[in-house]
C-alpha cells in the first residue's frame, strides 16, 4: 500500500488519526450521495435520448434462409470429367460465401425481383449509374452471409425496412445461388465436352496419319505378316526344317552308298544289302539260286560234259553276271542319290543364308516399324480415352448433381432486428450512470480547487499510539530513492561522529533482499549476530529488511519486538524507507507507526512547494518532528532543519 496519497480538500487530517486514502471509498460515497440529483439527471437524460432515438429511427427487419453445402463427391458416371462436390476442404466451403455475394448471384436476384424499381434500393440512383447497378449495390449492403461454426450450413440474412420483403429477398438469394451452381456445373460440363470433341477430331486425324505411315513403311520395305508372323520369319522356319530334312537325306544316302561300295568291293555284288522283295536284285538272286540248284541236280545225274550240264553252267554264269551288273547299277544309283541329296542340301543352305541376310536387314526395318507402331498405338489409346470421355460428357450434359440445397426458407420476421430496444435502453442507462458519477466527482474536484488547495497526508506515526520507540528515525524522500539512502547513511554516520551508537536499517523497496535481515530475526531463523553487519572502516552497523519469502510471513508484533530490541541496543536507529509514494512492506509501515522522528531528503537544500506540503503532512500537526535534509550531487548531505 502507498505510504502517501492525496486527501480530500475539505477534510482536515485529525491529530492521532491514520488516514489511508489510496481509494477513499467513504469520501466517494459521500460525494455520490451529495450529488445524487446530478447523477439521476444524467441517467434520465441519456435514457430519454435513447427513447427518442428509438422512436425516430426506422425499424429494419432481418430474415434468414439456410443453405446446406454438400461436400460429398457425387459420381454420375465412373470417371467424372467435372468434379461433383466440394470435398472436405473448408476453405472451398467458405469461398461459397463470396460466390453468394457476387454480382452474378445478386444480379440475378435484382433482375428476378425487379429491385431496380424499388425506392428503398434505388433512392440514390442518378448520373452515370443505372438503377440496376444502384439496386445491386444496395442489395449487397443489405445481405450478410455467414457459415455456422463447424458445419456446412450457410446462412443468408437480408435486412430491409419491410418484413415480407426481407424474407422474399433472402429466399430469392438462396434460390439464385442454387440455380447458379446448377447452371455453372452444366456450363462446365458443356465446355469440357466441346473441348473434348474438338480434341477428338484432332486425335483422329493424327491417328490416321500414324497408321498410314505404318502401312507405307511396310509396303516400301516389303514387310508382310501371316497369322501374326512375318513372311521372312516363316521362310526362315521352313528353310530350317528343310535343311534338317536335307541333312538327314545326305547322311542316309552317304551311309547307303558306303554300304553298297563296301559290299561290292568285298563280295563283288551287293545283293546281301538290298531287300529282295520288289527289287530286280531279288529276282536275280532267285534266278541264280535256281540255276545253281539245277546245275547241282544235273551234275549228280549227268556227267560234266553233258550238254545240259554245260547249259546249266552257262545259266549260272549269266545269272552271276547279271547280279554283278545290277550291283554296279545300284552303287551308281546310290552315288547319284547321294550327290543329289548333297546338292539339295547346298541349295537349302544357300537359300537359308540368303534368308538370314535378308532377316538382318528386315530387323533394322522392324525397329523403325515398331517405333511407328508404338507412336500409332499411343495416339490410338489417347483417342479411345477421349472417345469414351466424349460419350460420358455427352450423357452428363443433361444430368447435373446438386451440391447445394435450401434446407430452411426465410420466414417473415415478427419483430424488427434494428434498433435493439432493450439493450439500447440498458446501455443508455448505464452510460448515464457513468457520466453522472464522473460529473459528480469532477464537480467536487473543481469546487475544491476554487475553494482551498488540499494537503497531502502520509501514513505517519499515530499521535496517540500505544507504543513509541525512542531513538527511531524514519528517512524518506519524494525524489530519487538513492537520495534517501545517502541521507540516512549521513545521519547514522553523524551520530557515530558524536560518540553515539547508531545502526542503519535499510527497508527501502529497492534495497537488496538476498541476505538475512530483520525478517529472519523476527521469525527466529537467524540471530542478530548473523544479520547485523559492521562496516570495518566507519564502524557503522547495518541491517537490511531480509529475504522476500520471510518478509511475507511477518506479523506486526514480531516487527515491533525486533525494533524495540534494536532501539534498546543502539542510541540512534536510522531507518531508510526510500521513496515515500511507493508500495512498502510491513516493516516500513510498522516503523511509520512507531517513530516520532522523520527526515525528508530534498534537493539542493531548498524544498519546493510539494515537499513543503509533504513535510507539513508528515508532522501530523506537530505529532512528529520532521527534519529536512539537503541532497546535492556536488556536496555532502547535511541536516538543515
């Protein structure tokens, strides 16, 4: 609490009475009671003005319609071209507020409701502005669009002078917004459909060109396919198969020729290696066998010179000759077959090599052909995709999903929304009460200034206090608190120089509170020897207020006990409380109650008017001995009064 505060001008501080008027509730109540008619007049005046204003202001009616913005995506077909729905983005939902208040929507309302001829909306029409533009601007001012918190519901409020008109316009704005959303969605679908159809024609031309390049390249490079296989690849396959067959034929004829030649060389004929059935060699062998059998039969019966035996021998010789000739023919035929097979194999190998060479060249052409085919295929895929989208958009043009719908139409309001009668009357009454109280205080204040100037009355020692501590001197100032500390130190050192025992107690609010001091002594936490410090140079003893936690736990009785004990130990106890008009702790307030001696530190040895008044207030009509102590930066502090 502040040790010093202003006192009422018309009330004298009585001797022996402590005055704490930081907030003088008693005086304030007295002032309000005395000026009650002024306060009542202000209340009635402001209430009357409010009632007059309510009577003259034209009432306005507000009607509200509600629209639900459906954020869910509504698919009409599998792959939507234009998104149906806003999704869960609240920023997009909030953007619909700007759409509702846009010229497109409100302009539709102006046109449909013929607001251009409504006097309320076109009263300022004229000049270069058309009536429709003025009505549009007026409707925008009369329309308020908000979104209910944490919902997808948008409220459209229209305020006009007529209740029915407000409801009609609010419903018209909601309907215009829904219609605008439907038409906007349909227009978007039509625009996308037109763009797709235009692009589809371009893609079709590109696809035709790409496929024509593929076919031209095939013709120019003689690339043909049958059953999904190139003719060159098919020929290679056939030649490879024929090569295998020809090689087998060569091996077969070579083996047969080798067997025949071996039989002819070793036996002179090849009859044993040739099948008898269905062959000339078989008949010859049968003939030779028959001839030999007849020869043997004849030799057993007839003599060797018998003509029949001689004829039989000649028949056997003829048969053997025929076998040898047939064997030679068979060997020659086998040799011819082998040569033919070898020639056929060589021809096939040559044709296969040519086909391979042609295939290598064709592979190079196929690389370019595949590139052309890939290009054509990519264009075909895009074309087919656009073709499907064109069909889908053609169907979507007549089907439009609704993303907004009116969930509550505006009803005709029963009472005006402006001006608010009861709140305005209550506010005017409270304002009148405040102005009345302020006027009462100001009237008393200026009356005091015109009468006599008030004096300040600090909290000083009570004239009739039960306990007074002798030798206790309170030092304070109205300026820099360091001046009070210097003055208190000078007074304590002056007492030491006169042979008196003195102690300097620093209770100022800006004093350090890190070491134990008076508070710890009062609480019994430390002894006086642990809290009082002696200056080795001057011999002056010092005691501070103590730590803040300990100060907060002090009681007045404990502080009084410590101060009485210190005063009993020292001749002079000089207490510095620092700047007077600040908040002080309990120890400083207790010193102010116990002392009968005070020192006010002033600058340059000359007290100004304010300091003179404070010295008079500190004296408390002679109850306290007040001294003035001069403080000058260039000279020592001395006691001057």
